[in-house]
C-alpha cells in the first residue's frame, strides 16, 4: 500500500465529505421508499421517484466480502485488497482496503483517505478506503 504522503490529498470532493475528521461518502435516499444509493443518483431504481435527497453515509460499516487484486496495470502495485462494505444506511459499497491482508468477514471498518489505486495526471490520489 502506498503511503498517504505520496499522494495528492483531494480534500472535500463531490463524492465524500469530512466531518470531525471522519470520512462520509455522499449518497442519495429516496423520500418515498427510503432506499439509499451510492454513488448519488437522480432516480430511485425501486419506484422511479425523482429527485432524491442528498445524504452522507455513516463513517463506517461492516465487511460483506473482499477480493485480492493480484494483477493490475503497471502503475499500481499489487496485490491490493478490495472490499464490499455494508453501511447502516442499507447501502453496499465497493472500496479499496487500507491493509495488505484481507479483513475478516463481518469486521467493523471505518472509512479513511488513503492513496490509490487511482491516478490523476499520473499522480496517485487519495480516495476513500476501508480500514479496521
Ligand atoms: Zn424509492
């Protein structure tokens, strides 16, 4: 895993916000049925309601499952771990994991900013990751 100081920190962006030092992903919630979506969207896929409410997800959740990426394009060091995190808002999000070993299924994780695996102008950037 690339160290945070090797990456450009983007700060608050369109897909997350930081509050009290914690990272909250931006999402949408349907005012009619309560379904939540990440990333944010314009229409509810359950009932077609539009517009949806902007919400911020909790700053953590639980591990649903994971995979270990052992092959990638040359600029990304492998292996790296990707996880599905179940948030209390009933949303499942695929995120990179900030750790070299896969986490236990069901583990509680927090969302943190860490470098890659994403490039912008040939530089690794910090994006939300899950971390125990
Ligand atoms: Zn709905």
